[in-house]
């Protein structure tokens, strides 16, 4: 159970964990009226989510390290302030370039409070209750994903899309005041140490190259390929730089020697990369293949996040009575089963087949994510818990980008620049089947990482 002195801390962290994914899924759901109001092109609308993701991925590692140096509570509050100010300002903006810049800043704030918030929960929780603390955080994340489209649609339809950002800002201000006046806990495990500015600059450039390379792959494959090569070179330079510095942004030597942490990180990357693009496939399958409306498809696709939401408390309880490593391996296996079940869908298959695949995915994600996160934070120790928190978010975002690259390559190879229609839907099914089989097989690698970690 949550200790009485920690309840306000858990509430504030869960509030931020709810709104970080909510402002991704919710904003994506209201892009048409938002674009019409801003006179934005289709290309500009596609960048709304890209800039938000870029802010998240660039500042994840920095958020964890800055929390170790300056104080986790202080960096957490700083992230909340940036997120709230950028969100409030977005409600007044009528310029597309300014809107995109503020979305990047909002992502930056989300990365800061996400990394430091997980570190705060890991530091505050008693060892035997850590899974319960992190379970509340995971539940908030899945609730944000599930509530994003319906709540954003209701707010936009009733008050206008700008109130989506105003409401977000007001909620974050309330959580900020709770942290400021009701929570006094603080940890600074790297007090006085310098921040690795050079390493951060190289890492940030590599993430910019990867994000825009992945997003441009379908439209400008040559430029995208060059950006991805540039990312690989910068990533190698980042690793080399971190090995040389005495105060790294990411302790690569620790990863090399701590097998449990390294294998858990690899399992997280593989598992996150396997299921991120499923909403894209399932949405087209329902709308183009079965003729469902956008609203009907959205309600049907809520099955997966709802399964995640309800499975998260069960995962927290199981972590307390069963081995977390084995539980996370079961979660990965369920994800693989869900992917393989969905891989063989066709138009003759009943819709409950897709619903069952979504339930397997949702339950598998919860049963994997919570115990794997707990293992990573526990194996890191207090000295590296800030870096571990940042790396958890970085692995999630990197996995999502990898998924985007694989899906884009397969779609381009089979479709070219054609749109998905009823006439060429069999080609789309072939593409979906290829990708889901690839991701399902990749999940076997994640299962292998989990089992090898358990032997360690």
C-alpha cells in the first residue's frame, strides 16, 4: 500500500503520467479541426505529433541526469512548469511555426517530469512496495492513452480544441502546487557533479536525425536514409564520448557490466518496437476493410488500452507474490501471441478475433512493462536510478521510432505511394501480415532477453 506521507507525491506523479500520453493521443484525435483553425497543411499537421515526440526523446536522458545533479523534485517541478506554460500558450496560438515550437517545448517538459517522476517514486517507495507505487504510475499512463481520443473529442466538440490545452495547463498547475507546498522529499545523488553538455548535444542531434529520418521515410526516402545513417554515426560518437567522460549522461560502462539492467533495457526496446504501430493497422482494417466509421473504429480500438488499464493493478499485485522476471517474460509472450493472432486476420474473420488480439496485447503490455520497469530501477541502484528512469523513456521512444521505420519500409515496398482502398485491400493485408509476423518474431528475442536476465 501507499504510505500516508507519500500519497500526495504519488498523486502528482500520476497526474503528470496521465497527461503526457493524453496530449499525444488526444491531440492526434482532433487534428482535423485544429488544422482547419490554423490553416495548416497535411504536412504541417503530421509534424504536430513529431515535434512533441522529438521533445520527449531528446530530453529523456537529460531529465534523469539533471534530477540526480539538481534534485529530482526540483527537475520534476521544472518539467511540470514547462509543460503547463507551453500547453497554456498553445491555446492562444494561431501560427503554425509557433505552434510546432511550443509542442516541442511541451514534449521537453514531459520528458523532464517523466524521468524524474519515475526516479522519485523509486526513491520514495519501500523496497517491498515499489511495484505498487510504479503500478499506480503505469495505470495513469494507460488511462491517459485510453482517455485521450474520447475526452479530446468531447472537449473539442463542446468548447473548441483550444480548451484541450487550457484544461491540461490548469491541471498541471494544480499538481505543481501540490508538489511545491505538500511534498518536501528530495534526492540528489550526484550533487556537485557537472552535466555532460557535449554528450547531450551529440545525443540530441542523433535523436533529431532519427526522428525526422523516420518521419520522412515514406516521402523523401533518400534524405531519410541519409538522416538515419547520420543517426547511426552520431550514436557511435555518443557512446565513444560517454566512455571517455568522467560524468557521463549515460553510464555505458554500467550497462556493459550490469547484465540484468542491460538485458531489461534491450527487452523494453524490442517489446515497445513491436506493438506501437498496431493502431495504424487496426484502424485501417476496421475503417477501410469493414466500413466502420471513425467514431466506431475509435471505440473498438479502445479495447487494448482498456485491457492495459485493468491489467496494471493485477501486474502490481503479481509482482509482490511472484518473480518479476518471470512475470515480464509472460507479458512478452502474451504480446507475441496477440501479434501472431492479429497477423492472420482477413475480412472473413469476425471482429471478436481482433478484440481478442487486442486484449492479449493489452494484458501482455501491462504484465511486461511494470515488472520490467521495477527490475530496471532496482538493478540500477540509487546511484543510477535517475539515468535508469531516463533510459526507460528513451527505450520506449526509440522502439516507437523503430516500429515507424519498419512499417514505412514495408508499406513503401508493397504500396509505393498508393492509398489504401477497398480495391487494393488484399495488398494491405499482406503488408500487415508481414509486419506483424516480423514483430511477433522480434518478441521471441525479448523473451530470450527476459529469460537470460533471470538466469543472471
